């Protein structure tokens, strides 16, 4: 992980973004983290949009709580009933 103080950043964003292939870049202000540049090479736009949507994340949290409290059908059970041996990625 690399750290960059925002007040000392001199390169264009493009240059910083090109260099996060292996390690994330944490941008700080007065020594405190304020942003991060991370590689999204193995992600797609829909996944990124959903994982940063507070409404969607609340929905997932409620669904997980409901499953914990009342049970339900697990993903493994659904795949088994559909004849799939494991999750596809």
C-alpha cells in the first residue's frame, strides 16, 4: 500500500491511477485517510455501482438479518436444486 498526502500530489490523476495495479494508493489529508485508489481489474460496473449504493447495502443487510433470524434457503441449496455443483464466477 502506498500513501500520498493530497497537498503534495503533483501528478495528474491518470498517472496515479495507472500505478495502482498491484497496490492501493491511500490519499491522506493532514495524515488522515480521505480517499483510496484501488484496482478494479476483476470487477464490473454493475457490481461497483451496487456495492457503493447505500440503499442496496441496506437491503442486503436486512435480508441477511432475516435469514439469520428466520432461516431460509442458502445459495448452496438453491444451486444444488438447480443441478449446479458450485457457484459460477
